[in-house]
C-alpha cells in the first residue's frame, strides 16, 4: 500500500515515463514534462501541498496522461494505491475526447462543451487543476505567439467559463487564483490597463 505522500512522486515518475519523447510546441523543443511540472508548481503556489492535498498534486502531474499517452488505468491505480480511484476520476474529468460530445457540430464546439462541463460540474479541486493548466498554457502561448496576440486572446476567451466559475472555489483559493489570473491577463493577454485608459 502506498503512503499518501508517495502518490505525488509516483505520479511524477509515471508522467515522466509516458511523456518521454513528447515535446511542447515551439522552437525551443522543450520536453513535454515541463508542462505538468509547471501545473503542479502553480497548484503549490495556490496553497496545495503534498501533506494535505496529495490527490490534487497527483492529478496535476497526470492530467494529460489519458489524453496524450497510452497509459492504462491500472498503472495509475498501482501508482496511487488506496487513493487511486480519486486520481483516475480527476484525470478523466480533465481528459478531452471529441467523441464524448456526440451532439457537438464541430471539434471547437465539443471543446467548448468540455470546458463548460469542467467549469460548472467538476469538483472544485478539479476546476483548480484545470485553471492551473490553462494559465500555464496561456503563458506558453504568449511566449510562442507573442504577448497580446490574437491567438493568445482567443485561447484566453475560450476558457472564460473556467474563469467565471472561480466562485466555486474556497474564498482563500479564489483570492489566490484571481490574483494569478489578473497578473497573466494584463501581462500576457491584454495591453496594460493604464495604456487602455490613455487611448
């Protein structure tokens, strides 16, 4: 049986194994693992810890495994022991599969339905992981496409349902997420608000 503290390191090891050979988009050709690492770091900055929130951090490491690799549910369960069901459930919430949204008219609509479902219906801890995921991706998009570019703005607005539902988080977490979101919004997505007032 795994100690609760072990599931975070076990899921990190599983993510490193299955994302090995995958790379982030962009000229730097960074190994994909930098992304789940950044998501976990963001969650820790918001107050999640290995002692109190091992499932949340484990999901952070593994949030793209079912979507982007051939990892099996059994491997995740083995890595997480008695907490495995919670980790598997969390990763499934965060896994986008177009075929799951049969009523969608397009992939874009399916993605919108998926985001809205996480924003409105996922457990609050899963919403926090998705927010960390999207914020980290916005930072990467800004580096790849340029700050305040149309692609970055479109990617930001696509996630608006997530941002509009941070009220579902605890008050302390709301404050932390809101501050991060404001920092990212005005440094990566839109011009400085003072510049807007001068126009």
